[in-house]
C-alpha cells in the first residue's frame, strides 16, 4: 500500500485515515487503519512491504513486526529469585515463567526470532565500583519508624526473597543449599557472575540449552545494574545493533524494576518496545505491575501477551486453559 509522497515526517494520522509515516528518515513506522503500526522498518516508506511479517495484537492496536529484526528478551528468571532451595515460593513468578516457556519461547523459535537471556551477575570489579544506591538495595535492612510504611499491602505474589536478602549482601557466600530432591547445591556468592544463583532457573536453563542449536542460537548476557541496556551495561545494546534487531519483546521479573528499567532504556535508545505482560511478574504490591502495564499501553511502546505472540506466530493457543498457578519445578 503506497504512502504517497510525504515531505514532512508526520506525528498524527491523516484526516482521511490513509497510511501515515511517523518518525524520522532513519527510524520510522507506518500507521494505517487496517494494520495499526507497521514496525517492520523497510528501507524507505515507499519500499515493498517486508515479508515475512507477523501481525501481533496489542492492547488498543495491532502491530506488524519483522521476525528477522525482532528479539525476545527474558530478564532475570534466575535461581536467585525462583529456586525453592533458596526459600523462594512466589506463585506470580512461576506463572510468568510458565507463560514464557509455553508461549513466548515456542513462538520465537518457530519464526526464527532471536532469544536473548539476561540475568544479574556482578564481577569483583563491579563490587569495587558499585554505587551506594545499588548496595542499599541488597545489603541493608529497613528500619520502620513510620506506621504508614508498615501498612503497605504486600504484592499478589509477595516474596521475602528467601532467607538471604538483607541477611547477606551482594558478593557474600550463600554456601550449600538443598533442593526438594535432597540434592546439595553450592549456591555460590550472591548475584556474582558464574555462580549457580545467578544462572537460569532449571526449566529455563533447559530451554536455553536447547536454544544453543536454534537458528538464530540463543545468547546470554549478564547485567550489573537494574537495566540491561543502560550505559554501564552495553553488551545487550551492542549485540542488538550489530544484528540489526530493532523490535524488542520483553518478559521477566521484576516487571517494575529490571524489566521496566531495561525497557525504558531501550525505548529511549529508539528501539521498538513491546511488553508481554503475562510473561512478567513482581513481588512488589500489585499496583506496581499495573503502573508498568498502563505506561506501556499509552507511552512506552505497546502492551501485549505471550499468548497473543503465540497466536501471531501461528501456534495453537488453548483459550480454555484455567489459570491455576503453576508450581515451582526445580531439581
């Protein structure tokens, strides 16, 4: 469908609802009433439509994406927050993990979409250079002096992060832990690169290993801040730019911290950002998740689901499935 000559880059739909180009000469979308937003990034607005393409239903509008320019980001679904041997038992985390495993990963695999795994992992040099605000997040226990703080409601999937948060800090040894099958595990130093606690939770680790032989093959990066795409954590951004990946699908935990932080940085760097909300969760109060979802709906790109992604990818989705909370599947 031709967009015609448009000497000016437009920021609102044409009055006759015909296709409208928005953005700039290096990074633009094409909007139409029929297809919503075309995020396939052709060379010019008048180029032939990019094929193949996926039509992904989002809240308020559909979008078109090019699988070759798209990546699925899976953020912080790691043992530190999910494995039962560390005292974790957050039903919302397992629900998000299940959506990623059942829908998002198979959808990406079927259409040759790059899968990028990101987990938190610090080096000893990172600890030396760490800012006080980051240390405060993990290493210091709150002192409640105001009754207002004591009445804050817990999140739907409230978690104490097991027995280690606030008792041991980043870089401290956890020691040996035992899983539900009585397997003894060296949990390693808290949130340090290469340690067991920073690696992917067991079912996801299996998916990552399977992805080593996929085309394109899965990749994993550590991050040393909440955001995996801030200026201090450049590996993910560099990889995306090197492989011309412009459209990013976000899943992981916590949605209001590491997922949101990475998504916001990606949004500010000019990437297309789509949050798959059922593949995300938090142990913050529920309104924290609602806030992120709302802002992705109206501001930071688009809001969709892993199930809608699977449908767009041509997979069968059983809409009659009940919503029973998945249980942890460690060991």
